[in-house]
C-alpha cells in the first residue's frame, strides 16, 4: 500500500460553485516534493491539513475532521471505465491518491501511518456537491456518485509531518466495530436507518455525523 500522489489545489474562479467569492480549490494536481501535513483547526476556521492546498468554502469543507481527503486509484480506474474518459490523480479533489488500499471500506477510527511518521485517522466518507459535479462536467454526477458509494475517506491528523508520492501506507490500528466510511456515507445520505449503528464508532466519527446519529436515536430509538 502506498501513495501514488499528494495533490494540492489553488483558488480558481469558476461558474459552478456556491462559495460566496466564486472560487474553489477542487482542481488538485500532484505535488513535486514533500508536503507538510498538520491539523488545520476547527471547521469554519481551519482549511486543509496540507500546506499549500486551498480550501475555499470553509462552510462545508476543511477543518480538523476533514483535514485530508483520500481516494483509491482503483476506484478512479473503475470510474474511467464507466465514464469512458481519463481521470488523473487528484481530479476528484482528493489530497491523497492511494494504491492497494480499500479507502471506502476503511473503518471509522482506522489509523494509517504514511511514510516515517505521519498518522491519519478515518472520520467519514465524502458527500458529493454541486462544485464536484461542475468540476467533472458529468450530468447527474451527484446522484451517480451517491449510488455507487465509492466515497473515499476524510481523515484527521493524529501525528503531523511530511509526506510525498511513493510513501508506504501502513494500517496501524483497526477498530472492531465494523463501521466503514462507506456505511457512514450511506447513513447520512440514502439510508438514515443506519445512523444508530454508527454510534459504535464513538468519538472517532466526524463530529457532525456523531451529532446526527445521537439526534436520530433520541427521536426514533436505536
């Protein structure tokens, strides 16, 4: 398991984002060398966990629970076959393009060591948005991405440091609850009846998801 690329985006004006200034950093490109990774701060204040990477709409993106976004090259390859077009590393707005790692099937709270020292922890799947659809230029993309459920994973930074393309990825901790990033994604999108099951992941969940699961249980029971 390894990183194929570490991808960074710069603010760019586009017609398809709801960001108030009309800019987005979703168009991410592979970095040439090492990139510093650290916790960026709370959502709404902190942006990306990667130095040099732009998160322009901090209402919905960035912050400690969404510091880094990873997507598997294997899933990009499958989308290439489905869409009949080439998809470069970073084109889904992912910071990390991985090889040999089941990213959507990663457990909430699972920890990855990348390179010699960086440790990241899985918090949630990725919810597709209007900006993602506009960036790819695919009709009905939000629906298609949601139906497929190969969501990738957001991660928080446990131990900061530097990473770069070619670094090995090692799973150093796997919880025993069975709650995956893909399950979390389904629970907050199309299968809300799954929300009570997410509570098994506890505080490792993205804070917003944890609040939704607790609210659901309070209203409907476990």
